[in-house]
C-alpha cells in the first residue's frame, strides 16, 4: 500500500513539475536571484516589514509601500508572481482533492 501511495504522490508531483507555469517559475526565479537590484529591493522590503511589525510606525509603512510598488513594477517579478500563483493554485487544488478523497473514504 505504501509503495502505491508513494508512486501516486510522485506522479502528482511530476505532473506539477512538468506544467509550463512551474517550469517558467524555475527559470524566472533563477533570473530574479541573479538580479542585484531585485535582491537589494527584496532585502529592503524584508527589513522594513520587520521594522513595521515591531513598531507599527506609519512612516515605515509608507516607505514599505513605496518599495513594494517598485518591486511590482519590475516585469520579470510580475511574470514570476503570476506563474507562482498558478502553481500554488494547482497545489491547493490537489490538496483539496486529497482532503475530500480521504474525508469521503473515512466518513462513509
């Protein structure tokens, strides 16, 4: 039983990995990781997020919004996020289907 389950899970993961959105995510993530501008902006955003959570300072929030807007204006970042959203949607759908399957199986 465990071998069949592992095989089925491997097939599901392979289907996700073979999806165009997943493949694009991998390529775009590599490009984003090589972009110093993006890396610096992401680090600044993370730092500002931590500061805002810690202090609740509105000036920090405004600066955070400004940096996030700058990040969202980068075309490759937008394309990455769009594809990532599609991949996450597939994973969520798979998770829901598995939950429904086991719920139906166990609650008959």
